[in-house]
C-alpha cells in the first residue's frame, strides 16, 4: 500500500494533463515526468526504509543517552548513601602515621621516639627506607637503616615519607581496580611534591600542603574500594569506564567523610574536601588553590588523572597567584619532580 501522497500523485499522472498553452505538448510531457518522478520518490520502499531506520537510530541514541544518565545518577546516589551510612568503614591509615605528623611539629621530640614509632610498622618502615634511598631524597648518600633515613631526611620529612608510604600501602591499593589505583597513587604523590614546592615559592611551610596533596583524592580511592560491592539491576558489577563520572561527582564528599573519620585537623579536612572549589563566598583558600594547581600540573606531566578536566580550575588557581603568565615554568617544575621521583618506590 502506497502512502496517500504517492497515490494522489500517481492518479494525477494517469489522468490526461491539461494543456498549458504556454508550454504546449512538450511542456505537458515534462510536467508528467516530474509528477511521476516525485511519485516514485515518495513510493520508494528503500527511501521509506532509510527514513525509518534513521529515525530509529536517533531514538535509540536518545534512549541510550537518557539511560546512561539515569544509570550514572543511580551510581552517584548509591555512592553517597554508602559514605553517609553509619556502618561505613574507611580504609585505615595507620595510627603511627598520624602520630608521626603530630610529633614532627614538636621541636623537643626525641630521635629515639621517632625511630621506635617507625619500627612499630615494619612493612611501612621498609617502604620508607626504599623511598629514602631514592635520588630524590638521598642525594647520592648511603641510606641503609631507619636511623640513617631519619638522620638524612630529618624528622619532619621522614614523617611525610612515612605518611606517603602508609597511604600507598593502605589506601591506594585495590585488587579489582589495580591499574586505576596505581595511576591515582602516582598522581597523588606527584601532586604532593609539586604542592610542597609551590608553597615554598610563596614563603609557606610545605609540610601541611604536602599532606593535603597526598590525600586530596582519597575520595576517589575510597570509591574504587567500595565499587566492587555495587551491582546493577542485572546483578552484574560495573566497569571502571562506567564508574568514572559518578566517582568524580562524589569524590570530594567522600574525602570529607574519610578525613572526618580519620580525625584530621579541620584545616586539612577543608582543603581535601574543596580542592576543586577553592573559592568560597568570594574568599580563596590559598592551600586549596595550591593543591588544585599542583594537581593540574601533575596531570600535565603524565602523572595520570583518573577522571575530570582540571585545566580551567588549574589555570584559575595560577591566576590567583599571578603565575598564569609563566605556565611553562610550572610545567617544567612538574617535569623535574617526576624525574626526581623516578628512582623511588612510591
């Protein structure tokens, strides 16, 4: 059955055409041929099929897009519920790491107390020793024992190195999402070291900003650790590609939850939870802006970023410190850090 318009056109072709006195019989023939051609186009099954298929593809794309957005929102809601639950248990940061950070600020702390605390976590102490032996820290000197490491690096630096080793061992570790977690570990380590150097540029102590840089993406790590327990409507788990956007949407909230459960100082907690939104109520947090900028620099020097595009935020942070006119120097700083860290086991 032809479409109504096709039947009408064919009827017009079959009926004797009225003679147009201006065109004569030749014009009459051309008019008929044009009608027939139009009718054929309308009636062509191939043309109708192509049109239907095109509309079906467009509808399918819209449905898939809506389904994808709905699926992402379901994951976002589920992750938020997980971190808001009173039953949520965060990854453990060894108490020795938090105690070391506190002791490192005490000018009267004894050398022996620091060494004893390090040795209370032998597996992490071994990591500390390997990191201390890297060119970044050793400067070519021989570092063979924990005592050597403390003497060479000093108490404040050894506390930061211990925290880095503890975080990498206890937080940035996943059997299911091993590759993304390794990328996150690398990114966080480079961010910490770059942030410390940026802080020195403005005459600030780099210790606290180092810890903020190291922990700024603990929300992503936490999401990757709970992700294997999540299931879709079909009962199956989710791939990393499916998880990326939902994780990015909730990672600062998750970081705030973990920082609170770890009883981190309020200032560190705020920076970790607002390193993307470093401006609040017209006020800019210098520490949060430095971490944001350091994270962007790390992403530019091949220290892999899990998700998100930090370019706009990173450049905004650079403008705040009036460094936006020398971005190449910032990238060079990041490259130098990566080169120096290349010999360490982070």
